[in-house]
């Protein structure tokens, strides 16, 4: 037999989904013991049940006040004295949904009516509201703040979606992010997850590099500590086609749109078209010097010396270039000349170079040396060699001013020096990554920190699309970005320069289209207002810790349709580890105290200064 419910009052006013309750008693007990159950009293934020025949309308308390029935501020008798039957307590309720036939659903089919009685929401009703279907797989995340009710989130509705975890520093968001996936790997699906899914964690602060992080065995986990200050670190495997991409290199090199971006596009298109080997590129670049020497005044005056300078940087043999350096330009005949056995020789203008000129200038030996140098280099140095010669090639005939490209090449040198330390260029990545891949960027410089997340994200997203497009999804990829505002800041977007928009475009495509390909994004940030609104609005489930910045709060209010006003107003007052969970995975916003792991948690705890300063040296 079901225990009777504790009756509290009756509906005295209805306005849309907001109702007023006249309470039977002035009792303000925070909790009630009712038939052995400890139930939450009618305080702001708590659930109350409106009984309408067999339907139970579930509401939350949004405000309360007292009304003096006998005295008013206009009455002469008003003296603030309390009379037993004078003061009435009025509670305002916000309708959340209904329980019908043992199931909770959000619907506008039923609304409270004047005269409906209000009762405390029982443990059984709370189980229905917070619970999941009996056969639905879920993870335990913590307990509800007001009722202490265990909170489980359905696995399918949460992890097959884009997730946002937001909160100020010290609010507990890093612990929450880790807890979500730790609980997932603790489920009975662990082995199947390892066989069918991959997880990539972009960790800007090195918080998730501990051995036990996420509860994944070392054999199924890889930690990439991307360090630009040392040469012997673990390098991130990157497929050649993604690194040697004009858009990506333009961002890496901070190329200017007027001249530098077109130069890079031409150079990279040629690189991808020709697929140079040593012999191929050597023949191409020696062909450039031959063309310079036979172009007369069509070539710029410094083209020959520029070519020699680049070639000499790759061939450590100055004597090979003595004859080239000794060439003189005859302005009247518009041709280069040299002395051979006392005889003046002219290199023919606008015609193929003679064999004897080639022999005299050591061009065959230079070509052979360049071929060997190219073959002995890694992929990044090969591309660097190609770009250096392309600078000469594209500026030798005055179509491009070399002065416009020199600043770009100073940045290229710096960027390639960093890239060589952190990237391994490979043909295929299908067997390069493990189930859990943590990419720590705490030791990376600014250029690499900006590049790696975008490069990795585009690469694994495109690879997933290739596998899944037009087929059933049998494998999934999950990209987790901590401190996401570092790379998803819409303020950096510069309309009109397409390549500057590339970074955000990559992530906007992922968050718009990723679900259909089994690619899911989890974002964590202390500044949600800095994240592109397009990206934020496409997020399906949110775990929100304490936020106090007005700009952040407005952004959440504008982009989260499932967050009601009363829940929104509580965000600034949440304690450490407390969060509001809202979104597609649950039917109503839930205030939860996220369980904190004692040992296996991110290295993001606040530093205890007095403990540190108390240690004996």
C-alpha cells in the first residue's frame, strides 16, 4: 500500500506555467520526516507535486512570500504583530513536467488548476524524475544538492552528443570533465570501448598526464608531451596531407593575405602536384637557375645571387658555386658572360643553355648534391627546401616582390624548427593512435599551441568521415578540449581573410556535422563567452559550475534553451564541485554535487601556500 503524501497547500492562482500556492501552515521546515523518508521542504529550488486526479504535475519552487490577511501597510491597525490566522505563506511554482503511468515527461498537456492540492515530492517520485529507464545504461556522477538523490546520466544521450563543461577556476570543472570519462571507462562496456572508440584529450595545462588518469591501462593510452624546448620528446603522428596544406601553413606562418598567402598556395599546390623526389626537385631548381641566366633583363638583377645563396645553404661546398658567382652581366647584350681559356663566352639570351655552359658552371654536380641532400632530409626539411627555392622562383621575374616574402620566411624558419621537435610526418595514421590519447601542450610555444589542436582535430575528423560516410557507424571518435577558449575564441576571426577564418571553420563544421559521422566534441572552459557562439549553441549537454562574469552568464542565457531562469540565477552562488546539469541527456536541470575522486583526479587542486611555506628546507 502506497503511503499518503504530505499535503502542504492549494493552488490559488495560475499564470501560464507559473502557479501560486496558499500554504495550509506557516511551517518553514527545511526537511520533513514522512513515513520514514527524509523529504525536502518547500524551499526555493525544491520539487513539489501538484496532484490533478491521477496525474502528478512536477514543479519547482521559484519564490516565496508572506501575505498579512488582516493588516496592510494602509491600515491604521498595522503594528507588525503576528496573529495566528493573520499571516499566510504564498509559494510560487514553476511547472517542469508530469508523472503519468510511472514515467516522467516534459509536456504542456497538463497545467495546474486552482484548487489542486500540493504535496511534498516523494522519494519514489524523485526516482522517476532523476532516474533512467530500467534497461538504459547510465553512469553515476554524484548526488542532487537539495535532496541527496543519486544522479545517473544515460550513456547514449550524454556521450553521443557534444558536451560543454564550464566554470571559473577552482569551481571543479576539471574534476567533472575527468569524472565523466572515468565513469565511462569503469562501465561494463570498457573492453568494447577500447575496441571501437578513440578519445583525444587536448590538455593545455598538463592536468591529465598522470598514470591513472581516466582509469585506462597504460597499454591502451598514449601521452604526448608536446615540448618545443627539447629534441627528444614523443612526436605527434600527423598525416602528410594535413600538414602540407596551404590553409594550415598560412595560419602556422601567420602569412599575410595580400602576397604571402598566394605565394604559399602556389608553392604547396606545386608540391602536392609534383610529389617531388630528390632527382625531381633538383632538376626543377637547377632549371630555375638556367632560366634566370637565359632570361636576359626579364629576370631581376638579384635573382642569380638569391638562387646561389639558397643552394649554398643546402650544399656545404662553396667551391661548387665559384663559377656561378663569377658570372658578369653584360647590359648591352643583356646576357651573362664568363671567361673560359681566355675566351669570352656569353650565355644565350632566351634559348636553352649550352652543354659547355652547364659543365663550366658545375650545374650537374650541384644538381646531384641537391638531390642527395633532399633525400637525406625528413619531410619537414624537404618542404622547407622546396619553399626556399620557390621564393627564388616566384620572385625572379618580378611578379612577386621578395621584400614582401622575407618576413614570412623568418617566421617559417622559427615554425619549422619547432615543428621538427613535435611532429612525425607519416603516410597513414590508422595504427598510430591508441584508445586514449592525451596531448599535453604545457611545454609548447605559442605557434605550436595554436596549430596542434586544429591540425589534430581536422585530421581525425576527416579520417572518421572517410571511414563512415555513407555507411553504418561502427567506430567513434571523441575529442576533448580543456581550456577550449584558447583556440575557439571568435574575437580572432577576421572577416574578409578566408585563411584567418579557417581555424574556427574547422570546429564549426565538426560541431554541426560531427554527430552523423560518430565524432563527438567535449569542451571545457572557464570563459564560455570567449567561445564562438556558433559552437556553443550547437552543444547538446552542459555541466555548469560557478560562473560570476556577467558576459559569461549572458552567453549561457542566450545559447542554452534548456536552462530555466531560476536555475540560471543560481549559477554565481554554486559551491566548489557543485554544478547544474542540463541538456538532452536529462529532462529537467539538476543541481548536483559531483563526486570527487580521492586519488585519481587531475592535478588542478589549489596550492596550499601555508603548507608549502611550513615545510622545512
